[in-house]
């Protein structure tokens, strides 16, 4: 059976009635975390009193972050949007640059950005929601839901898909990737293409980042729910949480999205071809700063999943012998989320653990973070693909100042 690991991931989080102490091992000791949780483990008794959403207005109450972003803006070095909140109190909310440089459309506080792989946590939540409803289990064989199913996939469980441990080759590792990237595909076509390849390793024995696995997970959501993946996600997750500016662009052109860009020798170049149909379960969502704040608070505050399902989502499912990353203990591989001491990658360093995911696709580069001890959310959405290091640095500067830590000035990666 595929279960929450007791070695590689420590124990699942055991959450109490209002605040909880959770133990998640990330390869180097334990992390004790305080997080708001449901009053009961029953999936039917999740909190329905959603946190009140703050007004959408400019807030610049973090002076060091403001000074840094003002400098970057004056020198045209950052384009995008940033929000920092502690609980429901927004400490910083501002946008920089234009949503579309060809038309001159300015960025607004409610401009929609493509989330790219930040979308994976929504797919994982949809799977776990169905588990809470009794329609599937992460221990289910993938072949219970995918027909016809290759013999090589028989050992794979749904949990392997969500933790990047299935062994199925990623889209970008497939020989047809160059054509797949620009050609609209249906979920069935994506599954059929992935089924042509053998496994890269025995399921559960290694970690390898896998967009193809998340597309399969979304396909399983559709089969288990009897609805298209996007429909189930909208009805079961997005709409109940009031996420009106979050949705999938896999089958329709979303309105109000910023244009994605990339830096080339000739200057800033628009990236208009997103073709998110090929990442419909792995990276097709769009959202806004405040919808992502509402999502973070709902997910980590017990408004989306049962206690047990949430524990599975944030546990470390990496094999015990997963190697270190850049000389540091490996990040905890949850379902659609990571957990790590990201502040160790900047100078001055700080040690607070963060739950997060990155995203990059079609000219976008994003990072959404949550620090549960202090209930701090940081959202950095950039529509410039080549601002990876800057997005990371800004996220850690924002987190550090919100936590009262020394303001980082250099990357240490």
C-alpha cells in the first residue's frame, strides 16, 4: 500500500482543535508547527466560517521591502505583483510595470497571472477532497482509474503521482515534447502518450519532478467525480472558497490575464502561446494576489480538507535515501507542496520553515509561500520568465521582514 511515510516524511501532522503541533521530518530533524485546524477529523465538519477578505488596496507597511521594490521599479528590474499578509492583515500589496507592454495596459492589484506549477496544489487538493468524500484513496492503483492501463503502471498508486515518485517520464523528458509543447492536447491524448514510455525507476524509490503525473492525477479526478477536472475543481473547491478570479485556462481563453514575457538579446519579448492544455492538471490555473491569499488561509486553516487529508498533503513522501540538495537536506515533498528552510538560501539567513511551491510557464515566474507558526503568506507573481532568482530573493526578503528577521541582501544558493 502507498501510505504516509514514517521515516522519510516523519509522522503526519496531528492537528488539534484550534492550533496544532505538527511534526514533519525533512531529512534533518523535526519541525514543530502551529497551524489552525478543523475541530474534527470528519470531512463533513470542516469550518465554514471563511476568513474575511481584506479590501483590495495598495498597502506598503514593510519599509525595507518597499525601498527594495521602489529601487527595482525605478531601474525596470522587476515586473509583477507582491502581497504579504500576517493572518488577515495585509502588510504589503503592490504591482510594478505593465500587464501588457504592447498595448500599454497597466498592471492592477486584481490582474490575473498564470500560476504555472503553483496549480499543482489545487490538483492535489481536488484528489484529497475526493478521498474525503469516499470516492477514491491515494492508495488506489492508478490502473483502477486509467483504462487501458500499461502493465508498467500496475505498481503505481495515486499518491505516487502526487509526490513525484511514480517513475513516469515527465512531459519534457518525452521524445515528442517539442511538438507536444505547442499542440493542443486532450487529457486522453496526454495519457496515451505517457503510456508509450517505460518507467524511469520503480515507483516510490526516487523523486523526479513530473508534470505528466499531475495530468494523470487530474484525469483521475475527472473519472472519480464523473465531471471534467475543471468543473469538479470549480464546484468543489474554488466556488465554495469564493475564489472568483481563479480558474483553469485549459479549455477557454481567460479574461484579464497579464501577458507573459521573457528576456532575449533583442529585449523583452512577449510569450503569447501558453497552450496550457498540455499541463491541464499540472499548471493551467490563473489567479490574483488576493485569491492566493484567500486560498492559503483556507487551505492551511482547515477550510478545504479534513485533518487527515491535510496531514498527507504536507507530509514528506520522499524516499529515505533521497540525496541532499545543493549540500542541504532535501525539501519535504508533499502533495503539490514543498516544505523547506528557504531562508537558509539567503544572507543573512533565517531558519523558519516555509510551505511553498514555485511556478514557471509561458513567460511567468511565481512563488507562493506560507509560514504557519506566524500565519504569514507571501505571494510573488511575475510575468517575466527570467526573473527566477529575483522572485526568490523578493519572497525571502518579504518573509524575513514580516517575521521580524534581519532583511536579506544576498542569495546563498
